[in-house]
């Protein structure tokens, strides 16, 4: 009996050792330790930082785009303002030019017609000047006729003057190339050289423009020969 029990104890000990072996090999209870790469909070922070950076880049790009758009609009506005000012200036110049042309047309529209009537006035004056005063006194009929011609001439000149046509009478004035046409020069001690002494044909102006230049005779200085030349011309050379 004793030997049999002793034989069974080693078997139980071995069984106990075998039973304890699985327990020792079993892993400890509890979740495994998480590493830095598996931290959800870190991943969320990185994702948030990436979103912020992307949003900042988009905002910067949008800001640059808005700046470029504003600069383009400012340039376009300046160009439109310049074009508007030019158009206003051109319109104002056109208006002034049109007003001036309309005024000139109104003032000088009869220039050609008035120039043609000047011949009629010239002929009347020539007819009156051709009759001597003695002939008028001796012939009452002729005097009445001449009086009628004078009245007609006066009425014609008054009508022309009403429309801005006035005669130019430059006798005693300095020669003005803008109004006078010098036909000849004569020696006249009573007038300064270059002075109009006679009018061959009356000139006329219409408002501030020349309608017909006056044909005039201008005085010039009397020519004097040197005394030595006159003396030399009166002597005869007797030396041979």
C-alpha cells in the first residue's frame, strides 16, 4: 500500500506541473498599449492643421485674385473717365465750332450779293462825279435827275450799312495792306510818305472782314538830285 501511494504522488505532481504550464503561458489581462501613431487625438490635430493651412492658402489666393480684379477695375474706370472727358471736350469744341459757323453764316451770307451790288454804287458815284456843278445849276431837269440819283445812292448805301457793309475812306491815313491796294505813287509835299492821298475806287468791309480793298494813290518823298551832280551836268569840259 505504501509503495503504491508513493508511486501515485509523483504522477500528481507532474500533472500539477503540466496544469500550471498553460496558466503561465497565458497572456496577462488588459488591452495592449497604444503607440504614438495610433493616437486619434494626434490624427485629428494633424487633420485640423492641414485644413487650416489649406483654408489659409485658399484665402491668400482669393485675396490675390480680388486685388488683381480691383486693380483691373480701377484701370478700366480711369480709362473710361479719360474717354468721357475727351468726349465731353470734343462735344464742347464741336458745339462752339458749330455756333461760330452758324454766326458766320448769318453775318456773311450776303457777302457775295453785297459785293455784286458794289458795282451799282460805283456807277452811281461815277455818274454824279461826271456832271459839273455849273451844268447842274444851268439845267434844272438835270439837277432833278442828279438829285434822284443821289437819293438812290444814299438809300443803297444805307441798306448795305444796315447789313454790316460799310465804305472804307482812307484819305489821309497810312497805307494799310489789309484794307488798301496801292495803285500808284505820286510826289506830294503836303502828305507824309506812305500816306493815302487819293482814292481811285472805294473799298468796303462787311462787319469785321474785308469785302473789297480800296484802290488808292500813295504819296512818296520828292526826289532831289545832289548839288554836285547838277553842277556837273551844267559844266562843259573845255580841256582836250
